[in-house]
C-alpha cells in the first residue's frame, strides 16, 4: 500500500524575472488571479486535496506571502465593528487556510536551481512522499490537480508527474516525457523527460507542467547532485535531472491532468489567466464580455 500523502512543498524563492518590473517589489506569488493571489490558489488546491502540512520555501523579499496567510484578528474585529461582515469573513477564512494547511515557511539555502527548495524541505519530512507544486500555476478542475496526482500515486506507489496534452510547436517550452506504457485513464509509464526539444525531436505529445509526487528515492538523487555541485561549483540543481536519474532504474509515471491549466509566469500567460478568471466571475464576466464585444466593433 502507498503511504498517504499529507505533505507538500511550494517553492517560492524565485525572482520572477520574466514579470519584471511588476515583480520588483511584489513577489510573483502574490500577483492576483481573480480575487486571490496566485499562491492562495495553490494552497487552496492542496487543502482541498487533503494535504495537512504545507511548506513554502521562500527567500528575501517574500514576507508578503507570510503576511497574507497570517491571521489578523484586529482587522477582522474592526471590519465586524464597521458592519463589513462579508469582508471580515473573507479575511478570517484566509487565516484559517494557514491553520488547515499547517503552513510553515523555510528559507532557501544551497545552489541555484528548482531542486534545491525541494531538498531543503525534504530534510524535515523523513521518508514520506510529498507533493511539489509551483506557485505560478492555476488549475480549474472538477477534481483538484493535486488530488489527481495523489490518486495516481496511490495506484502506483511511484513518483508521478503532472502532464497536459500540447501542440507539437510548443515542445520547445516544456519538458516532454518519453512514454513507455499507457495504462489508461491518463496514467502513463514514462522513461525520461526531454527538456525543450525541437518539435521533430519531441518523444510524445505531452508536456510536464509543474506538479509532482516526489518519493525518497528522488530526494536521494537530489542529495547526490548537490554533493557533486559542492565539489565542482558549476551548473544548477534541477528536479528534472533527479527524476531522470531515478527513472533510469525505477518506474516513474505521468498523470494527464483533467482540467484547465493557466500559467502565470510570463506577461501574456498572466494576462490570460487574469482574463479567464474575470470572465468566469458571475458578477464581472458579463460586463467584460460586453466590453470585449464593443472593442471588436
């Protein structure tokens, strides 16, 4: 039986350089999508999927993340005293998310690369598997992406990567999995990830889109990579490299996620996510559709 997954890591130490100057003073994780910062969408997804321990790995300049989730009873009391009950309830509920997800924060230490925050957090997790979700993805799905990944792990007892179908021309933007077996219902045995291949070299029509179930074996590979880095002080620590090293001798699976994925990591993707969230809002959507129609005339 697979161990129940109850822990998750959100790496949030990046610079957000693709969104500068917007992210010069505001962490990219705190940019709003709809009426919530993007990192809150990720936390809500994890809590809705039964995760009870969330570690957000941060760096300097990310204190707004902690401030957002920290309970603020003084503000809540003032809002209630002013009769602003709905606002008070909303602020209180965000603080409650921190309790339900048992959010803790960890400063990132070590070599540059997206594998380092995962290794930082894993030192506190023992031999437990964990979810890793980037805080610049928003998924709209009947079943949360995180829950789909957990279900795939429970079926396989192996590491799992979130996948989405992609157009061939988009292969240069993603890690593309080499598919070895199709087990049905979107569950694929994969042999490796090829980073940003040319369309003619892409090994499949799927993109790895930044959600993972990581097991202790992959953490061991990250530790080996990090030891090598300290010997040579070159390159970066990539989670993909550790997954590929592990997959060379162990089974690794991909789960094709059912739902709509919105990336917020570059200006166009961020605007697209914002626009999609606004159109889906029952209050604002009709107005924006009229505005778009008037602009097209």
